[in-house]
C-alpha cells in the first residue's frame, strides 16, 4: 500500500481489532438473550471502523471520553478484554469491580476517561483533560466520542465554543449513525452539515465515511496531529450505521428490516476492509480468516474468565464512595 | 490572632493553596480581572496568571464538566458558580459525573474538585428567588459528594483549604451575607477537618444545632436565654455531608433537649436529617421532642417585608428553646 | 347460650374496666358464682354469673375498658360453641381485690403484697422515664408539670429532691430511706373521686356533741351485740325520714331527694375504704341493722361484695370511734349531699340541768354540700338526730 496508509503490521492489527469488537459485541448479545447480562447493552456492531480508526491514531498518554456505546472504544484502545467482559457480567474482576456495568465502563490505564451514558456528559470532561495537557505543556490530546443525539445537547455547543476560544487539543468525534434511540437525525437536527457547525465555531471540520476504517484513521490522524502541535480542536463527522437496535432487544419500529439488512450487505466495515486488504495484496484470505479466528478465541477466553469470576461481595457496596 | 472578614478568609485559602500546589487552579465567571461577582478572587489573576485564574463563558454545565476532566487527569480545580441557584445548570456534572466517577469506575479515578457557590438571603440587597436560595440539601442527598457550609471566617478558611486537599468532590457553600463578617482566623496553615462539627458555645440546658447564618442567630438567642437562666449549647455541623452525628448526639445526651435550625427551606432539608439522627441516637435522653426550624416553604420573595418573614430569627430560636424547657 | 355482659353497676357508669377474670375459659359456672371483677367510677366490684354454663369465648382482657352492655364472654350449654375465639384464657396472677378463686375460702384475707395490675404508666418524657427506671421511682407518685401533666425531667428531679430531703430527716440506715407502697385500684379510684369531690363541692360542717347515755343503755341491754355504729345508723335513718333534703343526690345541678333511705357505712378493708350500703335502713331496728353490718363486714373480709352491696347509697356514715378519734370531718361521697362523721363515745363532763355530770359523749360532724343545703336546712336534721339518740 502507499505511504499514506499505515504499515502492514498495523493494518492487520486494525483488522484483528475490528473482529475482536465484533465478536465481543455479538457475544454480549448472546449473553443478553440468555439472561446472563442485565440492563441495557448498546452494541457498536457496524461502527467498528470509527473506534479502530480513531484509536489507532492515538498514542499512550492521550485520553478519550466514551459513551453508553463504549465497548468498542475501549477494546480499540487495548483495554483488557477479560476485565471488560467481567465488568459487563457485573463481576468483581471487572474494570470497575462490577460497579459500572456496560454503560459505565472505564479503563484509565489505557487512556479512558470513562464511559458516560448521559448524552453529552463526556464532552466537557474530555475538554478538561485537554485543558490539563495544555496547561502542563504536554502534546497529548483528548478525544470525545458522541453520536448524532448529542446535537440536541447544549453542552456540545458550549464545548465547541470553549475548545475553540481556548484552543484546546480536542478531537470532537461525531459517530453519526443517524438514530438517537428511535429518533432520526433528519427529524431532530436543524444542522444537517456538521462542517458548517465547525465553521460557525471557528474550528476545522472533516466529514468522512465512517465505514471505511482507513478514511476514519486518516481524518482522525489529521485532527490529532493538529491538536498535538497546538492547532486546537477539530470536529470530525463519521457517517456510520449500527446494525443492532439502540440496545439489544429493541423493537426498532423506526426503521425497516430491509434497510438494516441492506446496510449489512453493503456497508459492513469489516468486509469492506477485508476487500481492501485483499485487493491491495496486504494479506491473503487464509491469513485474515485466522486473525478473525484468533479474535473469536480471545473473546471466548474473556467469556470463560467472566463466567468463572466471582460477584462483588455485598459488604463492599459502600466502598469507593469517597476517595 | 489576626482578624479578617469571611470573604478575606476564603480569598486567603485560595491564594495559599494555589501557592502550595501548582495543580490547583480556578475557573468561573468573571473571576479574573473583575475579581469575581463578590470580589473573592480579586488580585489572584495578577499573582497567578490567567491560565490558573480562568474566566469562563456562561456555560456552567460545561466548565464544571471540564473541571471534572481536569481533575481526572491530575489537577485540582476550584470552580466558582456565581450564585448557588445557578448550580442547577451544572446539576448533571456535579451529581451524575463528579459525585459518581470514583464509585462507578470502581476506584480507578478520583475527582478532587471544589465547587464554590455563594448562597443564602438575609439582608443582602433583596436578591429574590433565584439569587437567595440555600441549596445544601440538593447536594447532601448525593452519595459521593461532600457538602460544606462554614459560618465563621476561621472555619471558612480552614474548611476551604481542607476541601481543596480532599480527593473527593466538595460543594463549598459560602453565605453571601456573611462575607463582611469579621472574626479571628489562626495564622499559619490553618486546616479544619471536613466531617467534624464544632461546639460554638457550650451549655448544659439545651442543644441548638444551626448552620450558616443561623449559627449567628443561635448565638444571639443564647445570650438572651442566658439572662433567663437557660444555658444553650450551640453546635455548628460545618460539614452537612458527611454529618458528624456523634458530636450532636453526645451533646443532646447531656442537655436532653434539641432545637435544630437552618435557613434553607425546612421540608426535606438537612435540619430534618439532624432531627432524625438525634431521635434515633438519643430518644431515651430527650425531655421533649426536638424542635425543627427552617425557612418557610416559599420561594424567596423580593420585598424586605416578606423576606424577613420567611426565615427563622433569634427570637424564634429562643422561643423554641424555651418550649423544650417547658419554661 | 348466655351472653355475659358488662353490667351497669352505678348510676352514672358508662363503662367499666374489667380488672380480672375470676374464672377462666372452659370453667363450669353455676349461676351466682363470681365471674369477674370490675372497676366502676366508684369502686371495684365482683360480678356474678347470671346463668349457669361453660365460660367460653372470653372477649375482654384484664385491664380493658368495656362499655356497659357489651358482651365480655359467653356461658354455653353442652354442644354449643362460642361465636368468637377467646382472647384471654384464665385468671390473672395478681389482683388488687382479695377475691377467692373458686374454692372455699374461710377467713383468709389475701395479702395485697402483689402490685396491682398497672393499666399503663402515666405520660412521661423519655428522659424522665429513664431516670425513674434507674432510680427506682414509681412514676405514679410523681406530679407532672409539662403540658397535659406530662412528667418531665425536672419533675422527677424534684421528686428525688423531696425524697432526699425526707431521708435526711430519717435515721441513717444502709437501705433506701423510703419504700414505695403501691396504691390499690380502689385507693386510686377513691382518691381520684375524693379529690374531685373536694374540688367541686362547697362543703360546710356542723358539729354537735351528743349525750350517748341512752344509747349506752340500749347497747348494754342488747348484751353489747348492737354496736354504736348500728345505733347511729338507726337514728340517722329515722332523722332522714323527716329531712329528705339530706337523703339526696346532686346530679348535674338537679337535687334528687330519694324515697328509699340507703345508708352507706365506711368500712376499712385491706384493699382500701369501701362503703357498702344498708338498704332501707329506716325500716330496720338497731339489731337488724347490726346483722346487716355484720354481714357486710364478713363480705368485706372475704372480699366478696355483690354489686347490690355497693350501690344505691343515699347517705353515708363514717365511724372512727373504734380508733379513739374524738371528732373528724369526712368528705361527702358524691353524688350524695351529706355525710356524718362519728367520733368515739367517751366519758366527758356534761351539764344537765345546771349540774356537771360524767356522761358518755360523742362528737359528730355533719358535712354537707352547700349547693343543696345550708345551715338552716342542715341543722334541724342534726338536732333531730341528737333528740333521737338522747331519747332512745
């Protein structure tokens, strides 16, 4: 592949990572149907390219704030899969000792500021992390993931304003999957073109096909590089799609089954990437199969680990209230 | 011992902690060159620069959220919200994020922020319903937060320094009508521990637990009652959450009578929490049911004539004490 | 099936407190046997069974207040079952009344050593209660100065102070300076009523000194069988015939002068002062009255008054002569309007026709309710009483 692409090793890691996310999310879905996971699981199936594209443009010391649909961000950042599955299974060995669950996962050692299910809540938090980097003179950056739903939240606009006036090293990463629960982006946003939003707040904007991992990677890379050299924030909009409901088990009255299946056929980021890798001769089919297989096995191991882990003790319910 | 105003005490605490720890920085509206709406931060931007004394736009929820993010990445921000009433705009970040991060992420991270807010009414320029509330109960109901309400300059300074050094998020409530109140403040690195009540005046006949401005009213009532032969013990919890129940209970076990008074609206207020704790721990020692006094269940009115009617006064506190003594 | 109900025992009784069950669930009862004891607004009374049967379905526990006419239990015939399950099964352990339980009891008087059943201690603040418990104070003895007579801390402290003061006057002993003597239900009821009487009724007293020579002669003629009490009672009853205004009740402002003359005689019992009644005393001779008195005294000792014995009084007589009391003033027994307090018969100097003689004399004090009587209406009665006694 050409120079503008990452090297083969990285490309294959990205591919494997996308499969890890896919297998993990599908396993979570199965556990949910078996009744082994309580609460809502918001799967990022179909959005793997965004998580992987951005994460692979980050470096140790960078930060990201995640959302309710945050497993993929964390897996892409390299968070231990066993502990992630254990957390989703509400076990003591989970990243959050069973106190957070799927919607409040966190893995600070890999740069996660935490997953915040209140829509938009992570945005100012990411800005705070970025502020610290600026005040301390580091060249580290912060990414804030948010969906099209956050376009309804005032804090997004306050933060675009703040990041812009203070020139904070932030990547505003919008995963526009066109639906906020059951409400379509078209119906709820007067702003149709996020690039214009960026322009209004005096910061650069990039729109990218969110199902093409390398396109995302390039856009994120550009934004992150800008932030690192003190150029301030960038807003990146990734046009993406989720193949499952807002949560596993949602009736999905707001779109047709045909639409979803059509998207699966034509816009699945993993086959798209696979096609690219094969076309460019980066890898052979067999190799890619075994990477996918290895990813599946890692997820199986995580399932086993989580299954065998203990639940937190009731006596510990009062721990961690105060630092 | 030097004497200074409550406002000066807070200013000093900020300055001393910022000198001591480079990770401490301030953010809020008009806190830089303007010196803050009440003048608390006047002079600080000159000493510490605009990076560390940072004026923000009118975006409460976002700059409090930024304080959370800054705290998660190793800093110790002290955010100011201009009036406690406005903190409602930042409610999500204070209550859903700052308070809960340490717990819901299983101890992976801490949020050592302090959110300072002037609150209260009583002879301050008739500020009305959205500039005069007392909000401690909003936050005392949230596990993970600490809520502090000093009544005296020395407590204000000591508690703020301790709050800044505390690794948990602290809501620091300042009574704006006390800003000009003068009192003795110890020199040196004066720290007052959070979660510890203070006996402001010892007495054997009745325990009066009061917060904020009501501490001053209670002390006035105590003077009058002393002339009548009733000696009142005035206790200031200082920290509303976590509450130092033992100091309150120990006092009531000695005096056998309790009057609890706050300026905030009585219904579901901290003062009712104190009463229940006393009932639970001191029932057999009580000579009378605890008397609970709080602000009336009304929004704060604009007119002075109305405003003075809605809050407890020293005479009311004295009357309540007399009732518990069957005098 | 016979319903056992709370009877109306006194005039203004609205409810009674069932003090104790004398027989228990499942006992075979004969008509006339004592079943349960009741405290009325006047005194404690035994209620007898009005039918025979098996006592069943006891519905009222000792200490409970029951309106008159309410069913308290059932007396069943063979094969019947009570309509409700019993809430209480047997007689209580301690009793204020010395009642015999089923078996014959000869003269024995049950000692009132056990504390009477407490129906609920007086209202007191928690700290007052705590101090009382720690210091062994009976709260019923403490006067409350809080709202609605709530006993508060200072009241208990005051009580302790009084006790301390008291004990400092006593010889020093290693034990506590006082012993709490519990009051019986009868004492407490009577105390309450008498206090009310003192508060409500404007008394006045008339005193007379009576030459008892004629009475003494009558007494020795009967072989000392007839007591002075019987003689006084006989004369009082006759005098009341001519002075019906003293043989009356004052009820809600209405003066009811009775045709029957039923004189109550104060008798001291272990359980307290009771006032059993000699009905129709004006129709009885002194020895008949004496029989009635003896009978009542026996009942008093056995603790077995029938309800009729303690009800219906229109006038009361109290004699403390046997205790060598010269004279005293008794408290009118409401709703009655008058009471006669009789002192001892003792030799004293008496002037008769200008001569000083030694005669057996007695001082009597008539106390009367000034709402019903005054000096002018009461004095003639006393004068006639004297006449009757001096001319027996």
